[in-house]
C-alpha cells in the first residue's frame, strides 16, 4: 500500500486484489514445487554430480532462491504464532533479498548466453547485464521505503506501507520492467540470429542438439519473460495500489523463470 489518501471504494478494491493475489500465490508455489520434484532426478544427475561449480551456483540460485522466496511470500500472507511487526519486517526483507538473487541469476544467465552466442562479444554481455540489473536494484530501493504492519481482519498476515506515492512507484516499477524488456529482446534476437540456420539443419535429424535446444527452449523462455514484463507494465497503470502488478512481479515471473531456465539447462548435455 502506498502513501496517499484512499477512498472507501479504493480500499475495498485493494482488499479484493490482495485476496485474489493470495490465492494465486499459493497456486504458483504448488506449480513450482511440482516442477522441481518431476525434474529432480535429471537435476541431480546433470547438475550436482560432477558438473561445473559456477554452473551449479547459477542453477541453484535460480531454482532454490525462487522456492525460498515463495515460502517467504506465503508466510507474509498467513497468520502464525509469534507474528509481530518486527518479524514481518524481517520476512519482508528475506522475501526481497531472495527475489533479488533470483533476478541476478536470470540477468547473469542472459548475459552469459549472449556472450557465448555472439562469439564472445564483451560489449553485448555488459549491455544485457546492465539492463538486467535495473530490476533487482529497483526492488531493493523499493524495499527500503516500506514500513511493515499486520493486516487487520478479514485479511491476515504481514503487509507494508511505502512512503512512495503511487505514481512514483508506477514510474520506478515500469522503468525497471522496461529495462528487463530491452534485455530480453536483445537476448531473443541474438539467439534467433545465431541458432536459426543450425536449427533448420538439425531439425531434419531426430537427435537433439545444443542449437536446437537453445532455439526451442531458450526462445520460448525469453518470449515468456517479455510477455510477463509487458503485462506487468500494463497492470501497473490500471491497478489502484500495485497489488495486481505485484502478482506478475513476485508470483508469475520467478516461478516461470525458474522452470524455463532449469528446463533449458537440464536439457543441454
């Protein structure tokens, strides 16, 4: 919730948005955990047994920080014994830090992908990385403006009020999303340009190749991120307080990113 005078109708709309977001938060967490379970055998075999340490760090940061973030989000949405404003503040910061680590893993993966596909062009890596870092920095800044409180009945759990105005929040979040869109588009265009020709050749064969996996899974992954970021910007302009936009930001994108990224990595032998 943002610092402004809200009418009774606006507060009612806010409550409805929070309740809807709560239901979907739980649903997304179930999907993410299910995806983790059904790919666990391949993950152990191809990531944790004898693989690159840096590869495992990137994979683990994306996969398991995303799951831990989901746990923090659910803790913020329910009542539990010992729940105080101070504890809510700690949970809120853990939520943000875990989300930021997920964003950093995605930004790093995107930059390394462009670097490898473009023939090790360092300037492309730096451009994609810089655009990708805007979102985690914006999230950290927004967190510093939040003062936690415990929601009254009929809601439950922790929430926070920001000293930012709604317009300032919309500007900050939309700018961060726009930066992510630019990063995703660069990665998508480089991927399509570098892999399409090889994909057409390999598509005649039955066996999967690295280029084929990058073209199919990788392109889909970045298209999904692009669409989610675009939806987030739209929701930011039409919601009364950012609750629906936060649904896309904290709920849909990290699980989708974790599932698509880990699916891509696991399939690359």
